[in-house]
């Protein structure tokens, strides 16, 4: 058989035994099932049913949550080069313009948060809509339970239970965009931070990009979120010092020159080694971009001033403390050990904050 020889139609009993319960029109065609046969099988009381345009469930009865997720993804890739059904070899096709592939669509919103394991997200069967993220240029409308969200900047999906799923910050932003209940928004954002799913700064960036920071209930939740994130980062910093055998610093202090100006506050300070640690918990402030620039300028000014006085400043981010605690302990330990090889720092007054 050469490449121009069409595939022989397969018996429909083969499809009944297929592991995949959900197939597209193109996949059925690859099995030799005509449109007329598909319609016949989807008649009332028939063994199949149409879930979404061009997407079919090959079993009687209601679809499972897994069926619905699979159907949404298949619907969102309509127009792509047809994917062969299980057991069917791919056939050569004529050259076509680029069409969307499965890697260019992903589950997002509340369904994605449920897949990521959020307790505050509703169970999949309770969702009336399943959000799917696609490129902005897609000519595709929402249909049935598939709600199409377009973006000019598709994130890199994560694989969860074998499905492409938007990263937590993006999924949260897409979910919050559909929610009006302040308590639900607060619960989801709080779980994202407390559960270690993402850092506040990454989440606030996504909310800002989605233009959601002008909604009062979102702004209130974000203010609590930023305070929550800093508290968690401080706890990780304490744990890093104690679990990795670093000398105990003085915590949360202000530094001043004797009889001189205020130099700024730091989260931890080792006076003998003149090493300071500062948590970089900066995040975009809701609706106040000028404040973001002012905060960054203050960080840079403080660091430059302290280092001019011979004080080593180590900046640690919440994400690094979460993902690489031992590595960050090594960074601080190295700075403490290097103090012996430096010129003595200027004497500063240490005051509690």
C-alpha cells in the first residue's frame, strides 16, 4: 500500500472498544466513519452523543468530568491537522498554513484550579463552564460548556493528569475575571499563597495584566494577599537560619549612622560580619504604578548606601526561599564567611523596628 491508498473503513465495533471515549469528526473520518453514520449513531436513544460542535462521546450516558475536559480541548483545536484516532496511523496531508496544535490550547480558570488541587475551587462536575485558553487570532466561539478565552501571550502550560493546564497565576487571573463574589476571590487568592502554589508578585502581575486591579473586591483581596505573602516569606527566612545552622541574626531592625541619618530597615542583620538580608517582596500595587517605581528606587538607594558603608546586602525572594532554601542558606553563609576578608564596615546603630 502506498501513501495514496485510502485507509480501509474499520468496523464500528472497533470504536466501541477504543480506550478514548471522545473523538472528533476528523478522527472518526480517519476510522472510516462517514458524517451520515455519525449522525445515525447520535440519534435519540443511539449509542453516541454530540458533546460540542464536531466532538462526540462514543458511549451512552452522560459524559464524565474527564470526557468534558477532553471534549473542550478537542473542540478548541478544531481546524488543526487532524489527529488520528487511537490505532490509526497518520496520513500525509497537503501543505497547509499553520493551524493550532494541542500545545497551543490549555484548560484555565476554575477548572484549572481544581486540577491544580485547590480546595476552594468547585469540583469539576459542578462547573457549568470550562474555560480554555487559546491564541488571540483563533476564530472560535464559545459553545455549550466550552468557554473560549483568547490571549496574545499564551503561557507555557503545565501537564496535570495528562492535560495541558494553565499555570496557577494565569488560571487564577482567568478565574477572578469571571467572579463577582468577594469571599470566593479572597479564598482562592489566599489558598494560592498559603498552599505554596505561587508567589504573590507573580499573581499580582497576572491580575494587573488582565486589568482586574481596578475592581474593589479584587484590590481588597490583593492587599491581604501581599501581607500574607510577606508573613510566609519571613517564616521561611527564620526556618532557613535555624534549619541550616546559620548564626542567629538580629531580626527586623533599622540601621542608622551614629548621630546621623536613617539608613533603612532590614529583615535580618549580623552586626559582627556586617551582613544584612532583605526580603524582596515587591509586587505591583493596584492602580498605583508610580508607587511601584518609588518602591524600586528606595530598594536601590538603600542597597547602594549600605554597600558604600561596607555592609553586604543579600536580597532573597519568596520564590527562592520556597524552591531552594538550602541554596539560599549557602548564599548567606558565603557572605558571612567573606566578611573576614573585607575591610571593616562603618559602625552603625542597630534599632528594633
